[in-house]
């Protein structure tokens, strides 16, 4: 009996010594992630919840698990997975989101496009009714607001992202994704997409054509302008109107005769407004007589665009008429445009009034756009710096945005001061502006053109 016990003991010892090293020295395996395991649940609802929770975690380590879930048989799960990948805002998420732009479900494609764009803008796509509300709100915004949604100056976009958006835009079988891709190419200021966007602007799908025109207006490649003049004869009213605005923003002088004829002869009031707005962006001195006449129109928008046109024309001979119009103007939008025009033509009398409007919820975007145009002139920048001590946090914040697009080395000190502002929104915007100004200075390039649409 004793011999049997000894033999058993020796066998146990020898067995332990002869065990494979990997087994002998192996640390206990790490516990599996419950949410990752939940992504494999037979219940689609559980998988949706898991994807949503993983997106909120903010940990790029979960990207492989989410990427694997893009093959889930449930469209709802795949949509939530794309939103989760976008929420992480990690470089590792780009390739999975690019693959999702080819998903069979059109809504997955849309979310993937929004996720790729949002990686650079900081915006996250959403599903369901909230997303619908956001899209509806965007359509109701003022004409300057949507241009604030674009990448900061100096941000570099991965070529593979642009390629994925181009592929999606050109695949019109999923038309909503195609439209969103055109929008995204504009937001990302994708110069490589200009020729494809020009083709899309001629699409039979009105929304795609309009999105492409908006994108071209953001990118501001003037070479596209002459290729859009034919759209001023479009039978589609919406495309015709958007083309009138876009060729103006692109400073397409070839469009001037058609725009003037459209304004003077078209019976449709909204079309005439867009034609005048296009002419205002062109800002040709040839149009000064037309602008002066419209400056005293009964139509508020005509007066607004006429003032903007005079501002950009540089025609100082029109100053007396503008100065006469300002105190008589009762509509705040038109009055602000006139004050901007007087300032642009060399008289600083209304500069403080324009700056004060930066704090307005209704006209802050317009004032910001006007000041961006004025601050293209480096000599104008020092006039803005005293206002950065304003008691109005909205004024301070928007001045930071103005400098983000136009500031130079002289802007660093006032921006550094505001980067410590007690108002968090002001401080964040000052940091953004500093980053853009320093990038611009380090690359020794001139400020990004931002006339009109920002």
C-alpha cells in the first residue's frame, strides 16, 4: 500500500515537470468582455444594445469586434454598429466605416458616410427620429449657418475617405447615400472631387444636384464655375436658383450677363433673389447701378443682397447712397448688410455695430461671415483685437471663429489670452483658432479663401 502511494506521488511530480511549458507558466486567461459577447447574442435587440454601449465606451480596442458585427444579418444591428464606430472617433474606425458605405442597406450607407465626415468635424450620426429632426432643422437654418459645418483650416483628410465618398456619390442606386456623400465632400473641402461634383450637379436628381452645387461652393475651386453656367438655363427651378448662387460664389464672370438678365426679367421672385445674391457674390462694379437701384427696393432681401454686392464691388462712389440708406433701414438684416458695406468700402463708422451683432442669435452668423470677408485683408485684423475683450461671450467666441479662418501671426497673442477664458465655449473656440493659425503660419500659406460661405 505504501509503495503504491509513493508511486502515485512520483508520477504526479513527474507529470508536473513534463507538462508543456505553455501550460505550466500560463497566466489565467483574461475574462471576456460581456458586451463583446453580447454582440453575438441570438437576440437582435441584445446585439443592438451591445453595439450602442460599446460606442459610448470610447475605447478603440473594441473596433475589431464592431467591425466583425458589420456582417450581422440585421440591418438595425449594422446601423447601430456604424453609429458606434463613428462615436469612437478613432482612426481604426475609418476602414470599417468605409466598408459600410458599400452595405446593401441604404440607411447603413448613409450612416457610414455621415460617420466618415463626422470623424473630421466632430459630429456623430444618429438613427431614428432624432436624425430626422436634425435634417429638418438644417433645412430651416439661415443661409450662412450651414457653411460653419466644414473642416477646420489645415485639417488633412485621408485620401481613402475621399475615394469612398466619391464611390458612394457616383453609385446613385442608393440615392440618399449619394446625396449625403456629395454633402460630405463639400464639408471635407475635397478638391479632388471637383470634376465628379460638376457631373453630379447636372444629375437628374434634384437633391443630388443641389448638394453637389453646395459642395462646390464650399470647395471654391473657381475652375468649376464656367462648367456650371449652363445650369442657369435649367428647367428645374431649384437647380437654377442654386446654380445662380454657386457661380457667384465661384466668381464666374462668364455668368454675369445671364445673372443680370435673370434678375431683371424672371417673373419668379425667389429666382430673382438668388440671381441678385449670385451677383452680390460676384461683386462686379459693372453691377453697381443695379445694386443701387435694388438698395431702395421694397423687398428686404433685395436690399440686403444689393448692399453685399456694393461691399464686394469696391466702388467707393456708392458710399453716399449707402450712408443714406443705413439710418432709414428698419429691417435689422438689411441694415447689418449695409453697415458691412460701409465698412468694406473704407469707413469704420459701423464696425462696432457689425461686431456687436456677433452676439445675436438671429444675425450672428451673418455678422461672422461679413467679418471673415473683411479680415481677409491682413491690415484689417488689428481692428478686431480690441473687441476680443467684449463683455459678450458670444462676440468673443465668434471672433475666435473669424480668426480661425483669417488670422495670422498677430492673432496668436489675443487668441492665447482667450484660450484661458472663463467661458468654456470661448476657450474651446480660441484653441481651435490657435491650431488653425499656427498650421497656416507653419506651412507659409495664405489664409483659406472663405468669401461668403464659410
